[in-house]
C-alpha cells in the first residue's frame, strides 16, 4: 500500500515526543528522523499552523500543540467503556487508597485510557495515553489471556519480550504458561515485572459478546502493601470489574 511521504514524515516528528521528551530543537528533530533542517522546518511550520506543535518564543524549541489534546479528548469521550467504568475506578481507588487504571489493547500494547490517583499512592509514573507491554504488566496479561486462541496467537507473532526488570517474563513459552494461569484464576499480577518495587493486579472487563474489551488494574508499592492487603485489593478489583461487565451486557462466558 503506497504511503504519503510528507504525512509519514510529519507523523514521525509527532512520535518523537513523549513523557521523557517534551521539547526538541529543530536540529535534534532533524538528527533523529534523518532529514535536512529545511525539510523539517517546512513540516514543523505546517504542523504548527494546524496546532499540532507549538514553538517556545524564547528557546525556539518545539513541543506538542493543543490540537492533539482536543482530539484526544474527543477520542476518550467516544469510548463508552470509559464512561461505564469511571465510577468503579473511583470506587476501587477509594476502597484501597491506591491508583487504579483502565487499559485497552492497541496493537501489541496496552494503553491507559483512564486513571484515578489513590490517596495513599506513591506511584506517579503512569499517565493517560501511556503504553504498557503485554508480557510485563498485569493489564497486558489480561488483554492477551482472554482473547480467542487464534487472536492471541496472531497477537504474539513477532512480539518482542523486552526485559523491563530482572523479574520480567523472558520469552513466549513463559508468557503462554502465565496466560493459562491468568485464565484459570481470573486475574493477573505483575510482581515488579514492569517497574521495580511495584506490584499490580488486573482483571478483565467483558462485553455482551463475552469479549474482553478492557482491563482494570490497581497498582501498589511493595513497601506499602503487604500480601494480605494485596489479596484484599484483588477481591475488590474483581468485584468492580464484574459490575462493569454486567453494565456492558455480559452474562457469563459464551460458547
């Protein structure tokens, strides 16, 4: 399928920005995407004209523009699952004091689409829009485990098992074995597999057709939540996700 080169280049520029890289000079952008400064300048001016990037008047550095925020809000507003899950995210956070997340599958990543910061939470790394790997996160495990076998197999073709921490599952064999465990117990845990010192649990949210449409998670610090408390959090989590699934018309596994 043919691509439009200028559009591809402009999107590559936007993809350079993330939570670690919020501002870039034109020379940095040019070096990172391998294009001449004059070409990059033209692309940036076009993006700026439409509000997709902005330029600091003093430093001359570029950053993402408000148009992206506006479009992102429209996307989130159109997600019925987010509206249905919101009060349950808040309830779980209130009951546990921990940070809760709503995560959906996008490609081979999980993506946070909502978040409630817990009163007792010491975790600040997450944000709406952040991507998380399937093999090292509790939510990712849920989104992979409860897919149809043929979908799961396709999802894992060519998947890269990046070692986030020394505890991360190293390969497909260990991941597939973990997914079987997740399906059997009905929830997933990542124990310092994605972030050192962080233990998370996640449970599935199903729609009327019995398809997993999202995962809800609760994130804890090992130093602040012991094993007994963590199991209590999991029980509360499962209760909240069951309520959301019912709201979406889920009546138990079908077929």
